[in-house]
C-alpha cells in the first residue's frame, strides 16, 4: 500500500474555489474508502468528505455540505475534492486518506489506514 499524495492546495480569496487532488495506488482505491480530512492550528483533525469503495456513497461534514464535492476516478487512481464558496474558516491543512471500509461511510480519523502528507489551503477574507 503506497501512501496517498496530495496536490493542488494554495491561497484563495473567500468565495473562491479550489480543487485538491490525491494520487493513490490502484490497490488502495480497490480496497479502501477514500477521504479528505483537515486540521487547523489548535484544532483536532476532522473528516471533511469521504466516498465509499462499494457504491460511491458519500459523507460530508455539516460545515461543508453543499459547498464541497468528493469524487474518485479509479481509472486514473485519483480522488478529488472540489471546494466552492470557500470561507476563511476552511483554512487548514488538508489530508487525503485511505479509510477502512466498514460497509457504510465512516469518515473518522480513527479508521484511517494510511495518511498523505497533506496540502495547505488558506482562504483569505
């Protein structure tokens, strides 16, 4: 199992959009749910969005529902997080992760099998 690798973070103004990408191995995408987590300074890491391996069902944190979209492209071994209508409170380091599949989408750091190194997203007001 190869560690996921994130890309695409950066600085954006409030109200703008950003897409972050996660390159993962074919094995990872075939055996794990995938998720995006974030951690802001002084805060715990939280699940932002996760997608199921089995049926593509998704979970979104309440704070991002309707603004963020997670997709997985198994043909290209990539998972995306499209972030629209960004707010300053979305500022954090975003981590891609392979999540142990449990039959339903459980987007929690305690069930992560493998973490990426993270990519910084900063939203200016």
